[in-house]
C-alpha cells in the first residue's frame, strides 16, 4: 500500500492559493485597536489587556485579484450596508445603500453607481422624508429629476432640471398652499423668465426673476384650467366698501383705472435690461453685453418699426432692424435664425427678444459693425466689452 507524499508548495503557490478570486463566503476585515496601543504606550510597553486588533468591515460576494468584483454585500463597522455590483473594489453598477440610524437600517439610495459614487439613474430617500428620483453625477443631483417633499413641508414637489445638486434650468415647483412656479432656475433660486400662479386669488405673475425675486412682469388673471382642483375664481365685488359704507351709495364713487402708458413697451424694456445685466454678471460667453445708451438706441430703432406702439414687431422686420442697428448680417442668416426658432415672417417679437437676438449675432464670428449706422455697438467708453 503506497502512501501519498504531501505536495510541496512554493511561496508563489501559497500566495496564489491565498488570493481572493471568485465567489467566497464572508471575508472579515480587521483594524487596529487604538485602546491596545494607548495602554502599551501608557505602561511603558509592558503589554495590554486589550487585543491588538478588532473586527472591521465584512464582505460577502465575488472577488477578482483580491478586490471586490461582481456582486456582493458589504457591511461597514458603523453598520452601513451596500448590496449590489462591484468593480475593482468600488461600488459600480446597480446597487442599494442603507445607513444605520438609531440601531436600525434605513434605505437611503437605490440605483446606479460609478467609481464608488452615485452616478446615473437613482432614488434617494432623505432622513426627513423627502424623496428624489432622477439623474445623478458624481454624488450630486444632475440632469432631470423629481423631488417629492415630506408631508408638512411648504412644498409638495419640484419637477425639472438640476445641476451640481441644485435646481438649475427649467422646472416646476408646486407649493402646499396650491401656488405653483413654472420657469427658470439658477442655483436653487428663481432666475430668468417664469410664471407664478397664486391659488388663493386665481392670479398669475409672468415676468423676469432675479435672485428669487420678481423684478418686472405682468400680474393678471390666471387662464382657465390653471388650477386642477378648483375653477378659476371670478371677479371681486365691484363695491370695495363694507358695512355702513357699502349701504351709503352717495359715499361711494368710482376712481379711474390707473394704467401705464404703453405697458408692453415698459415691461419688455425692463426685461431686456435685466437679461443684459444677468449676462454681464454671469460672464455669459458668446453674448454681447450692451451699455445703457446702446439699449436706448436699440429702443429707438425698435420704435421706428413699431409704428402703432403695440410693443411688437414681426420677424419679417428683423433684417431691417438688425441692419439699422449696425449688424452686418445677410438675409439668409436671418432666415435660418427665424426657422431655427420655429417661427415665420408673421411671428411677433418683443423688444427684449430683439435685444437677445442682436446680442447673439453681434458677438458671433464675422460680425463687422456698420460705421454708417446710428452708432457702433463695438465702440463704447471703454467700460463695456464683449463677454
């Protein structure tokens, strides 16, 4: 009867056998015990009642080349837990993360991961009850997403664009009292054109916002159907008095309506000024920033084409307007621009829109100011330059 001799293993063979590859059961991590080292230091190196090491993180799942690779579950020392896909030792792919709070696990995030960060589509549940579902980039909300606020909050929901974790771009915010904002955002604040619907009065403000504050616009009746759960309210009682004053018809007299002369012109001019100031503050590339005197000159040119003082011109007037302003632009360029706006020659333009178009074209390549025009937008007092 022959006896099998034990196989001799070299150091390389032992290292290879010890490598973590493929599916494994629980792998326990270890970490230094600070209490042990502190006691050794305090008693002059004579030892300690503590063990030099203590338990660390645990991982159950697949490995490749000694790092987590594939599907696995990791539990950290503090109790946090991740279950999902791994690549090169990092959370990568689909996975769910729980946080340990008050002795219990709470699901915090479920979705896509990349290089150990939330990246892609995912759902994030906040401790206060808010819930975000949408796109992520490098652990920040970035792209399209919806956040539903917890019960008792001032807001119900925001649905729109995000950038670097903040509401930026187009979005709709619905308030708990029924109010609603639809428009542009920048760094979590209302910025740019937008509409705010007031449920209690069935009114709407439509205009320009700066730093979360309405700057200029129009306050008017909200269109029918603006509020889902109740019809738009009717007009208020024509008699503004109550009590004894209401019964005394002799004491009530009608005041004439207070109105602006050419209100559309006033609003659109203010909007143009605000947008220009925003472009200057933000250093918007590819956009000419006008001085105040240039804005006034553009207004005169616009007024010459708006003979009836309606506050509008048509796209058919755009070529003449631009040439009068000193923009060396071809008819084909204007035609392409109008088509890109999905407009035609009869489409109306406000003064603010005309300024936006002029600013865009004046800072484009190939622009040469017409020296015979009323003024040269490229020549200022040295305080304003192209952005």
